C-alpha cells in the first residue's frame, strides 16, 4: 500500500503591515477628537455660559469693566463654543469670592443740554441714576461706551426741539425706545443682540419736535473706522 509523501508546508499569507495589530499598537486619533478630549476643547453648556455672564456682571459692578467691555464680553460669552473660549473671556478677572474693587467715581452730572450750541460728553463715571439730554436748536452727543454701569441698565430722557440728540452705545446692547415725535425723527441704529442673551439695556424716552433723536452703536457711529479695524485684525 503506497503512502503519500508529505507535502511541504505552505507559508501562511501574512496580513498587510498596516492591518497587523502588533505593528501599530497605537491607533491614530483624529485631531478633532484630540481637541475634544483636551480640557479647553470641551464644549461649553448653557449653564456655563450664564455663569460667565454673571461673573462679567459682578466685575462691572466692582468697576473692573466699562459698559463697552461688559457688552462685548457678554456677547462673546453667549457665542462661546468651548470652555476654553469662556476662560479666555474672563482670564483677566479675579475668581469668584475675591475682595471687591473700589467702584468707579460716581457720574455727578446727569443733565446735558445745548441751546443754540453744541454739547458733547463722553461719560466715564459710574451711572446709578437716569440721565437727561435736552437740545433746543443745538446738538447734544452722549457717549456711553466708557461708562461704568453696575446695574447693566441705563435710563435716558431725551428731548429735541429743532435740534439733534445723539446717544452712542456699545455694540451688543439692547435698546428700548419710547416717546413721541412731531415733525421729527426717532431712530435706533444698533445691531440686534444674540437671541435670548441677557445683555445690558439702554432705555430711552425720546420726544422730538422738529428735531432728531438717534441711538447708535459703535458700528454705526464710525463705520469706516470699524471696517479698517476689522481689516487690520484679519491681516495679523
């Protein structure tokens, strides 16, 4: 009876090197996942955004932020995507529970008027009461961007009789306008704030008789300067 001769062993086909687990024990993690794993890359929640906004409000009460800085950072906080974005917004502020700073000096002058002349005021003091602007055949301009507003709210009574009243507010604030006009105009030229955002408010009661009352933000007050500033920042 014949015996079959032993067959030579066939080599086992090896896996491609890029599929063998012993060759590449550590698998590559996409950069997007690396960012998500990093603490600064964790997505911020609505509660964390609101906490950052509250921290900004307290900083404003303590005199650490101007009205303009408060509104800009509040808007940025609501637009923040990650925790790192929120930390960047509040990086130069002390932690919660730190000793309070001395408030900014009180804004003593509250009535601004122009009778057949001009009145321009840039308010940098602390506003804790209503302001009044009156123009009679003249021009009144109030700039609130450098003011300290602990309550996050500014009340203004504006009257224009054959004259103009212009109120400049920071970008991102909410403006509420009421009052009446007779042969005159009452205008608001500001960007709409982030929907649902708890932003500072400027409430203006305006009465115009053959005159104009206008509330504008920085973007509409100096559009050319704003465009040049944006262009310069994009180049850097």
